[in-house]
């Protein structure tokens, strides 16, 4: 069983920044792909960005240039740095770990609200 614990959400003004953390109970380099997703009520969960075990990152067009995914091996933690936040970035943010044959696991989610 893999556990993912997210933290860092909150309320921020438009144009501000937040950093989300996703701490894993396993070696993050054993995670094939770690993804960050977000969901607003009434809509499907959407992929924000991802990082592979090799360090390759990908981002949704809506966040490209504003969001950055990074990781800290010593802490087994993956981060989502969000800059230049917009009201439309308001959502519950989730991390998801894909371990291939060992399955996929979700974090509990953390609320991000961008509002003045």
C-alpha cells in the first residue's frame, strides 16, 4: 500500500503563488509517473502536469509557464509550484502515483482558492 499526503493548499490572491507538496511512503524514483490533477465541482478531474521517474515533465497548456513540478529524493516528496495564479486555477488538487504493475494511488486532495 502506498500513501500520498498532500499539503500546501489555501487561499491566495490572483497573481500570487502557492506550493503544493505530495509526500510519498515509497521511494519516489520507483514511481513511473507522478501526476498532479485538479477538479472543480461538476467537472472531470483534469491533468495539470506530471513528472516521470526519469525527470521528464509535462504540463497542461493552461498552466504551462506558470506551474513547475519538482521533487526531493531525500524527502520522497514531489512539489507543484504555482505562480501567477488565476481565479480559474481554483480547484481541489490531487497527486497521483503510477507504479505500473503495483497500481496507482491518489492523495487526499488539497483545496486551492484564488480570489481577491
